[in-house]
C-alpha cells in the first residue's frame, strides 16, 4: 500500500503498519478519510468567504446627558458625567 502525500511517497508497508490487522485497518481508514477530504476540496473552494468586519469607529459621540459607570450595572459607581455632544 502506497500513500502519495505531500513530501513524497510513503509506504505503509515500510512503516510497519502492514504487519498487523490493526495496522492495515488504520491505514485503510486514513486513506478513506483522506480521499473524502480531497473529494470535498472543490466544494469548499466554491464557498464564498465572509466580507471583512467593519472597523469600529475610533470615537463616539454622546447623544444625551448621561453617566459613565465603572461596570454595566446601573448601581455601579459613577466614573464621570457625560454631557450631550461629548466625544
């Protein structure tokens, strides 16, 4: 049994896998899985990649007078007050 993988041909026999039933089964399972992946390569190439994420704005403008809290909890300590149109 010979595997034509990247980097040249490797023989399952030379690596000792042909010496036992388990080694033969392992080699066969690997070849079947590899062939399955290769057969799906064309379908994977046809899938469109997602558009790049929109970069977040570096600044934000406050729309109304509000308070900046230390955490998301409304009862958290107020860090500072923010007036409308503050950047």
